[in-house]
C-alpha cells in the first residue's frame, strides 16, 4: 500500500531509523544510490536495530536504473518547494500503491526531477525560517498521515505482544 523511496541518503542513522519505521508499518523501502556509506555501516545497524534483517529493501545503484522500473508509477515528491501540503492528499484506498520520494539530507531531490512532476510535489509545513526537517522525521510524518487516513489498515491498534491489558495486569501474579 505504501512505499518510501530515499534518493541518495547521506546519513546511515537516518536510514536505520527509516528502516525501523518501514518495518513497523509494513512499508516497502527503496534506496537509490550511490551512497556515501556502506549498508553495513555501524550507525545504520545501531539505528535500525534488529529490524535490518527483516527489512524489505530494494536498492538501485543510481536514478537511471530506478526510473526503468518506476517511470509509469505515480510518485509523490516531498520537497520544500511545493505549494501542496502532504495532508491534502487522499491516501485511504488499501488497493492503491502510494509512493513517496524523499531527497538527500543536504540538497533534497534534484530540481529537474521536481520540475518534471510539479503536480506530484508535496510539502510538510514548517516555520518560515526553517530550511528542512530531519529526513527520518519527514518520512514518519508523511507515512503516518497515509496510515491514519487508511485507518491503520493491517496494523495493530492495541498491544499484541504482551497483551491488550498488560499495564492493568502487570505485577498481579
């Protein structure tokens, strides 16, 4: 239902956090290289914890390879240059695939890609003086808006592992 694409991410800790978020939400992750770090990086593993081995990650060595598979897909590009808010999208059809691309921490998505898809560019509101938000936070904000609209389809909405009444029953044994 949801897919996150990272365009040439630069910080392994952000990628690790995004891997955790994608695993927790059953979201597929696509990473477009080249990368400035190795996917075996310690910071990535520390942030991603044990979720990395469970991750559904597709890696493309560059944008040209990526676009061969995605040229006919509708992608929403998250950028500060859009006038359309991410919250204005209708993302509630579980049969649809909603794809969100996020850019590099230092420079975002290349402007020529954005210009070619202006109707699909979205933004997260922020203070006038702010240039950007943290990449992993941005992914979580946009992804959870879609999940909220879809009524958290296929996700647990109560504690399953320790039991729904864990806090009430804890220590009563």
